[in-house]
């Protein structure tokens, strides 16, 4: 799904939350996609949301999200509210791995491009793997 602008930023900066979510099998992809669409609709109605986008590579069982928020409190409120809270608890059982990252950008640079999201997540995953290898 392309970037959906939800609100106009009033602060100079926006908090970006991006994720990479991978399910265990192709059989779980349709249900995860439907749940993702539900949570995307919820995010669009959430206070503090500035914009959202979802990308799915169905054959690789991988889902990417990126959203812009006014602050961390808004992200945490969204995550703690239904249906997000219960959906994510239920979907943990079908997850293979997931990565979540946050960073701040000048609000004028919205929307965030997918190549930037994927590069940042790849760097985070590489960093985590390097840390695990050193331990």
C-alpha cells in the first residue's frame, strides 16, 4: 500500500516506526495480511499518527510497515489499544522473526521511502546478528 497521509505535522520532527515481520509458512500469509490491513486502518484513526504504509512480499512471507507519529506516547497508545494489542499477541505464534526500529526525521521529509526503511532494518538486523556472534 502506498503512503497514506493521516495528519499534518505541527512539530518540526516526526517519529518513524518501521518493522519487518516474517511469518513461518505460506499458509499463514492470508491471515496475517488480513490482520495487517485491520491494524493499518486502526493506525489511520489513531491520535498522533501522521502517515502509514504497508508492503508485503507474500511469497517470501515478509511484511514491512512504516509509520510516522507525533511522539512515542502516540505509538505506545496505538500498540496498547484494541485490536492491535490482542492481534499481536495472537500472531506471535505464527511469527518467524521480527524487527522494529525507531528514528526521528524532519517532518518535511515525509513520506519515508521504502529503500530507506529496508536499508535501516537491514543494518539493525546485521547489527543484532553481530552482537549475538560476539556473545
